[in-house]
C-alpha cells in the first residue's frame, strides 16, 4: 500500500512557504503522493467543520507544489464536476499534467453543498448520467486529434485541445461518493475510488468490496482498480472509532488494517487536525506539528 499525505491547503498554515516546504519535505521523506481538496465557500448559515472555512483552490495549490517537487504525485480529492465545465477542467488538468511531468491524479465528485450549487448555478442531477458524460468529454479532449461530443448535458463541437497530457490517456480519474450506486460507478468507469474523510474503517472496507465487484462485473481487472483513502490522523488521542489515533505504533497498525482490506493508497490528511487546518490555528505551531507527524509516519523504506 502506498503512503501519501494531504497538502497544506486549509487554515492558517495554507500559504506559499508552508505549501512549498511541506511538498518538498514529503517528497524527501518518500511519500508517494500529495493530495488537495476543494471547498469553494461556506454559507453564512451553514454549519461546517473548521477545516472547510479557509481552503486554497486545489488545482492552483497543486501547481505551486509541482514547482517545488519533481517526483511525488499530485492528487485532488475531489473536484466537484457540476461547478465547472468538462472542457475547462480538461484544459486545467492537461496543463498541470504537462507542468508536473505527468504526475496528476484527478479525483471527481458530484458535490453536496447547496450554497456551492447555488453560487455556481449548477445542479448535480442526474448524477449518473452527468458523471458518465463528463468522463467521456475528458477522454475525447485528451485523446482524440479532433474531439467531438454530443450528449444530453454536455456538448463539444469538433475541436482540438493541445497540449495533450503527458500521461497516456490522460491523468487517472478516480471517483468519490459513498452511496452504493456511486461506488459501483467508480468500479465500472474510473481508475478507482477515493473515499470521504467521514467514513469509518468498516465503511471503507465495504466500499472497497463494492467497487472491486463492480469492476469485475464490468469485465475489468478488479485488482487494477485503485482504492485511495483519506485518513484523518489524531496523534496522542486514543479513540477506538478512529483507526488512525493514539501513538505512532497504533496509527501504523491502523494503516496496516487498511492495507489488509485492499486499500491501495492511504493519505494522511493533516488539514483535519484543528491545531493545523483551522483558520485560527497558530501557523508556527501548525508547521511544527505537521513536521512531527510527517516525519513520524513517513513510509518505511
């Protein structure tokens, strides 16, 4: 199982110096990937966790991280597709893939925040058809010399998009979602599934089985489907409901459980730690705590 980490994209530590230094340090320590996430805004009457109240744009943040690294992969978990046209995201993703030398992993979701839907004039429904058409548009723009698509929700006139991504076929696309229908869709259509931060270990294990079963039923190799899990880490706080809590050995044992359940990549997302990712966190304390965690949980070489 690959071990990755979340990039500094939320709260007081999400700035140019912290992001560049953290990215370079994660690469030096041997982490496989660096992951961001998307949060456009928080409604004035919307109850949201502190981590969501101040968040950098994920694609721009990864571009900054790419400029400070050379080998670590760069992932977003996830971009919500109703907010942006597939043609626009195809251009962004291809550009980042080119600038990073082919290191982008693109996670996509359908969103859940009503204020964000209203602010972007978007509607997630019909979710299944929207995802399928969106993936088809990305594929044709990245791969066809003359791209064209005529769907119910999206249309692309005969066009050429260049430059093409560095990765053959385009950046791997993973799908988010927690409902069974979303899990089956990830197994059928995508390179894999990226989990929500809210899922328990048992929910992740169950989701992994559903994704792989759907892949097999679609004639795909289930072992080739990626399962990427965002892991919220609580060092020093023992909570049996949180697999990655307690001392360093307990956290590593929790990670081993995910590997045994079929997870292919686990990323420690430090943004959910209120001492790191909250808007009012002390930036100095956040950097010191992040360095301690990053060093203690670095992949075994």
